[in-house]
């Protein structure tokens, strides 16, 4: 088993080499002999710029390592790479995917005492899954959907540098006004 030139470059955080290999035809989602993609290799080693480049070039954010079922988010969580985890979440990484031992990325972060990553994942899940617990007096009333979208928007703006705004049941990206979330 061996690594490909692309997974080696990603492992080492060599963005110029990654760019060159992709321009020469390497597949952004090709797997090495260990079943890892370049994105997974970059995430394991905390190479934020390499992760950004690979995502920009279309890397599959939720692809799994073949033998254990880890995603790039599992790997970032396991190694405590907070900024890499945030970047993966911005790209739409699922927090619900389970590895072969039935563990999510949050489970991995907790298991290996990576409290910063665990906090980011826990807060995201709390805001996406559960309705916000906002007192009526503080919000001036409003529907559950309004409270939920406002609360999630506030959380996203903390994590992602004030890039979002909320309506009744949607969260929008300020950069291009696209809808990032539709709340149930």
C-alpha cells in the first residue's frame, strides 16, 4: 500500500504541489492505497490552506477512509484541528456520519479530549437540531422558526466571522445572498 503524489502533497501541506498535480490531471477525490483522499490527509495533519484548496477544487467533504469509515471531519476532530474542522463545516461536512465503530466526529473529539473541536461540534449540533431556548421577553415574541434562525445565525456569525443574516426560516450568506440553511 502506498500514497499517491497528491495524498503525499496534501499530507505535507504543499499547496503549490497540490495545485500542480490537480492541473496535471490528478483526481481531487482519488484514494491512496490506504483508502484516504488528499482532503483526509490534509485534515489529519492540520493543513488549513491545503484543505481550503482541495475544497475549492471540489474535494468530497464527506468521503470516508475505506477501512475505518473516518471522514476528514473525524480526522480533524481526532487531532484537535479546530480551524480545519470549522473549514470543513463551512463546506457542508456532515456531523452525523458515523465510523465503523459507530462514532461521530463529536464522539472522536470527546474520546480524545479535544475540547475546542468538541465545543464547536456540540454547539453546531445544538443550534441545528434543537430549537433555540430564547426567552420571549428577550426576543420580543416571534415564532419558533424566527427564534431558531436568529439563534443559529448568531452562532454561525461567531464561528464564521459575521458572514450570515437570518430571516424567519432561512439563514443567508452575506457574501452572495445565497440561502445556506432552510430550517424545519
